[in-house]
């Protein structure tokens, strides 16, 4: 159980870096370049996904699977399902509850991080 907790902590640290990339890109695209908020959210999420894969593979899970392409495909698939959850949560919170965009995004991240860890631990980086 300790090992899972430690990996989850590392996963969250990597996620914090990804969060910075995600929010930075989303803010730049939405506020400065004036791209649609859902497109901006998706692009930020995708950029964070690429960096998160690399850090999680080599640092969090210390993975040595030689089939990195297949593993990356799994990671991206899990992340895209998470992106769908993220956009759905953001949409519902904004349009049904009147929550401001960035607060909705923070709530969505909290839900999606749990999804991503559980599925990546058991599917993508399973030993």
C-alpha cells in the first residue's frame, strides 16, 4: 500500500507540472489569442499529456517497457477519456451551475487526476 501511495504522490507532482503547462497554454490561447475556451482547454490538456507521459514513464513508474509506442498509445487513450470527462464537467459546471471557467477547470482536474492515476497504474504501466 505504501508503494501505491508513493507512486500516487509522484504522479501528483508530475501532474502539478502538467497543470502548469495545461493552465499556461489554456490561458495563453483563451485570453491572449482568443481561441474558443473548449479548444483552448483541449490543447492545454494535450500538451500536458505529452510531458506527463514522459515523466510518469521514467520517474513515477520507472517503466522499462521497450514497446513505448504501444504504451504511449495507452496513456494517450486514457488521457483522451479524461479529456472527455474534463470537458463534460467544465460544460456542466459552467452551463448548469454558473461556475466560472477556471474554477470549473480546477474541479475537473481533481476528478480526472483520480481517473488517470487508477487507469494508468492498472493498465498503462502495469507490471
